[in-house]
C-alpha cells in the first residue's frame, strides 16, 4: 500500500473469499455440475478452477469441454452446466458468512467509492448482494462475468468510476495480476482463499497480506488508518 487507507479514492473488492466465505461453495458446485461427465473429468475441472481463482465460470466450463473433454462443440451443453452450477451455488451464497468488519471498514472509508469486481456472474452477484443487504456499501457498482475482471477494471477506470489512488482487495493470483496491470495497489486476504501457493507467489512482491478484512481493518486502526 502506497497510501493510508483513508487517502484511497476507491476500494475495489473481489467477492468470493473476500466479502463472502463462498470459495468452497463454488468449488463443490463445479464438481457437481460436471459430475454427469464422470468423476475424473469433474475432478480435473475442480483442479483447474482452484488453480485459476478469479476467472469466470464461463471460461472454466469452456476449458472443461475443450481441454478436458477434448470437444469441438458444446453450446447447448454449456447452457445446461451453467444453469446447474448456478442452482448449486445460489443457496450457499445466500447463507454463507459475510466478512466480519465490513461495516466498520465502510464507516472508516466513508469518503471512498467502493466497487465489487468479481469473476462471479454479475446478475447473480447483484441479486445476492441485494438480498443480503450489501448493495448500499458499493456505491461504485457491482460488476462480474461474463466480462473478465481485467476488462471491467480497464472500463471503469476509463469511465472515471475508479479513480486513483485505488486499492484492490482480493484473494487470488489473478486478482493481483489484474490489480497490478490496472495500476491499483493490492491487499491479499488469505483466510478464505483457495490459492494455496500464495506464500511462494508473493514472497518477492511488496504487498500487504492479511488474513481477513477484520484483521486488515485492525492493523489500519492500530496505525490510525
């Protein structure tokens, strides 16, 4: 971080593993949605999903058909697995834990614009956040797939919806890559992340690493924000 928390014009959050404890829900849903094609292909999809956190479900299921099943066409089947996946995920997103400290963080950064930039489906995200009373926190908008994260960031910067200095709070390698490419500072949250290789990946990178929003908030308060 190159600025104190209150000096950031904008805070950008990933959703899964940052705002919601939902990574495991989605991992299980990928397996269940692909299981009709066999346990081995479903397991390979899960491995690809975990290794590529932050990438949209659309790209992951396209990879499943093209690279795991070695198929050349899959349009109708893609719609089916996407619908099954969404059905498996929906209930979990409505009941999983919300990050402790989120409300306090919003109070402390009341002058900053907040956005969600997620690999999750945009329509689904907006429905879940509305149902869980979270929409009002994110005055800059809630954005997701099928538009990729890097494209969303580029677009919102161009629209001046994201103004710098800006901070991206994420839990994956792809989050860090997108933030860096867009010129945003980055905080990595480890507690709910499925990116198991993060210690090696971040060992030579100058970023803030915290377990959770709550622990990040506590360190900022201790440093007087």
